[in-house]
C-alpha cells in the first residue's frame, strides 16, 4: 500500500500507483506454497486503492508544495539530419559503456563468488 501511495502522491497518478503495487509488490507475498492460486485478496486490493486515493488527495489538496514532476518544453531545433551523426555516435558510445559495465559486473561476480 505504501508503494501505491508513493506513486500516487509523487506523480499525481493514483491508478498507476495501484497497478504498480498490485503487479510489482504484492503478488510474491501472496504466492501459495503448494503451487495453487496466486490471486491477491480483495482486502489487499481495497487497502492499496484506498491508500493511493488518500495519498493523491493529500498531495493535491493539503500539501501546499506541488510534488509532481513537471514536464519542461524543449525548444525545437532546425538541425534536422545534420544532428543524426551526433546521435548515432552517442548511441554507439552508450552501447560500448553498457558492454563495459556488464563485463565489470561479471568480473566482480567471479572475484567474489564463494
């Protein structure tokens, strides 16, 4: 319920908070050990929905500071296709960095593996 409230208050999105909490946080806690039904109890759904709704209302109406992330507008550039090589280079650089990080993680796993 706390995860739903955090998403609801932080992003002014109570429905997204409910879906986040029900899909990510709760299902593992209610898994049946015998391999049976993994459904979430109705009381848990009600608690998550109520906490998200209350958090969104408090964040919107009670707290004087706006907590949501505000999207900024970007100025349109007239570079067109002239900017494409820069973006391709940036993409390649990010790909090389991702491979380096992945190899560093694998090396650390081998180094500290029991």
